[in-house]
């Protein structure tokens, strides 16, 4: 028994000696080093955040300058609106960049009734037909409105034959109970002519630059505010014309609904 106690005492003495011989480094220096690293990381994060904010401010400033600059506004207008030229009391609005010689440009003032034939140079009178017959004969996918103000109903549909036998024009007439006429005209433009334009008297009403989908368009309100017209060239080169005694909201909704 005594032998066991002596062994225990020896083991305890050995453990005490080993513990005293262990070299424990000073923790304060290491902690200071860690603090320095943490401060550096924090300063780096703050610096990066400031750079991001500065870049955002610069980008916003450039964007504001872009829209405020007169020169840039002109460039922006080339793809957001249609080209307009003023000659005396006449405003010429081009659906395409005009050629140098566009004196013989096709002109359809919004307040005008359609001519006997919607197709220049055609000697054929418009043919009154059904919607299904027009779809079969017309040389392009006929655009049908899915929205028409409730008080109007389709009264007539005309198509016009070209000299080569094709039909490139369609003309819808909608009437209400008061006999007021809402009209939608469509014409396929075969190739770029540089002469697709509309002439409007500057005293006849107000013009607005609008978009129908992604396409720039002319919205015209006559002097009395009784007739509103909308005209644009689609991506498929179909010139669309809508006019009638309706509101600007209605005419834009009709234009958006044409499919």
C-alpha cells in the first residue's frame, strides 16, 4: 500500500515539473496582431463601399447629363421619335430617313379622307369585301384590332389591287350610332423609299411623339380636340393609320391591340 502511495507521489511530481517546463507565450502580442488585421479588413471594406457609391453617383450623373444635353437629345430623338422638318406652315414627318430628293414623297395628312384608291399609281378602285376574303387576298398578314371602343362596330372593309394584281392596301371603317367614323388603314411598303412621310399644317392641331409597342409613332389631335389620329410604320414595313372621334388613350389601345 505504501508502495502505491509513493508511486502516486512520484507521478504528481513529474506532472508538476513538466507543467513548469512548458513555455506559454505572451497572448497580448498575438491579440494585438489579430486586432491590426481586423482593422485592416474593416478599412478595406469601407474603402470598397465608398468606391461603389462613387461609381453609382458618377453613373447617375452621366445618365442625367445624357438626357439634359441638347446634342444628345437630338441623337436620342433619332431612335425615340420620328424625323420632323418644317417648311413654312407645313410640318413634314418622315417614317424613314429621307433621301436627298424626297419632293415626290407620299403624303397623307391625318385629317384627310382616303383617296379613291389608297395605292398611288393604281387605276383600280377599292373593293368592298369580307374580313375572311381580305385575309386571303391581301399580300401581308392583315392586322386585326382586338380592341375597338364599344360604341363602334365594323361597317365596311376595303382592299385595293395593284397593277401587278397584288393587294397591298386594307381599309377598315367602323361606325357608331351617331354615324361617326373610325377608320384603320394599312399599307405594305415593299422597299425603303426615303419618301414615306406625312404633311401636317402647323395650325391644324397638336402633335405628340409616342410609341406603339417599340415603334415611334405620330399622335395628332385636331384643333377642336374632336378627331385623334395615329400613324406609324411597323417592323414588317406596314404603314398603319388610325383616325376617329375617340380619346388618345383609346387610339393608343387600338394600335397596341393590332395583331
